[in-house]
C-alpha cells in the first residue's frame, strides 16, 4: 500500500534493513519468490513492541540482531555442518508495520508468514515484543491441523488480556489456544521468578498445559527438560518453538523488557533449543531483544545465536 504522503513517517526508523541476517540473500515473503530461490528457511522481522507492560525497545530487535549477525557464520565446525548447503536460508525482510496498530500489523504478518509456510520454508521470526508470536501461531494453525507448541521463557504468558487488550505480549499462549492449539500439547519451559500471576497458572492447570519450572531444570538438567517438552508438544503434527530472551539470566540478556535474575545460562538455552529443534520444527520465533537497553551487543548476539541454532538443528545439524 502506497502512503498518501510519500514524505510521511514510515517504520524506517526502526524497521527495514541495516543489512540482511548473516548477509543472506534478500527474498521477499512471497511464496513464488521463495520457491524460485529454493529457500528452506526465511528470517522475518516484526519490529513491534507497542504492547510491552514494562521497558520498551524491542521494536529495534530485528535491526539489532541483523547488525550483530556479522559475527555469526553459517558453518559449524564441531558438527562439520554447513547451514547454507543444508537449508538455503534467506532474509525475507520485515512486516509492513502499521504504527501503533497491533491488529493491522498482525494481519499483515500472518499473511507473510503464511506465504513462507506455503513455500515449504521454515519461518524464523525475530521480534519485537512477545505479542508477535500471535500472528505466527495463527499462520501455523492455518497450515497445520494439530501443532504442538514449546515456549522457553521466564513467564507463563497465559494472560487472558491486559487492560482489556488481547493482543498483548502477556497473551501469546492464550491466543495460540484460541487459534486451535491443543493445550495438552503445549509445554512452557524455564518458567520462574516473581512475575507470574496466579490467574495465569490457574489457566495452565485448568487446561492441562505443562509447566517445566526453572527449578526443575536446575535439579534434572536440560536433557530431561527437552525430553519432557517433546513428550508433550511432539505428540501432534510438529512443534512450533517460541523463545523469549528474558528466559536467560539478566547477566546474559540485560537488553530486554523484563530482565530475569536467576534465569537460564546461555549454554542451557542453547542446549534446550538444540534439543527441541532437532526433530524438526514448524516454525520458530525469538522475541524481546531490545538493543537500546543493553550497553553491549550480548543480548542481540544471543538472540541471533538462538535463531541460528534452531534453524541448524531443525535442518539436521548434530545428527
């Protein structure tokens, strides 16, 4: 859609390209173009954080992750694995954002992610606050009859609404259930801390959503958590993975809306993502990196690393 005034503000200040992710080719989120390129995965940005209950800045997440991705390479020496040869990933750019309007923005994002899925490519979405999972899971549900869902997060994210707004970053799991995800095929991993309301835990208990607490990971380890999560979410037609960087300890990811003292280490996060991605994914998102809230590139770097690990282990790295 062309603007009425070509000189009017657009999303360019925080959206658009500052270079593609890892220098990958830019191919638009259009099924025909993706198929012609033979893309097996497409990175897609949703630079939107208008629903954040706390600090803002995740609207710069896709740009920040792309900027630091020059420090990530597509070859993994330990596993002798070449991501480019395995899955031919591309960067599909960002959603055509409607400033301040979640509904219209998410409609556009759902369409674009649907185009990626129709091309038989893995959608790899970078946020943005956690509300950007909502259009992603809706697109997945449009294409998959019985998907499972794994959330790696410090928070349950099962609020019914926040201040009457249902398209909020506290509600992605609730909206996934509304979209048709079976609650008994949803696993919430790494949950902990002091920002989980009782009403959200009640929602999980009433609907049979599995919660894997951070304390259980401390006790049993990441391999146990992977097996538990896959036994729940892997019972359907594939798994969608949503990863919130605030699942990490604030020492590793301070640049996010709600930094988490006592969260996962970077190594634990990588182990979890490798484990749940190895059987293959329906899609993945990495949300809540806020580069302006970090004095270093570490939060953006771990966000990019998580996206890369998910793509690679989905494509067979380590097998």
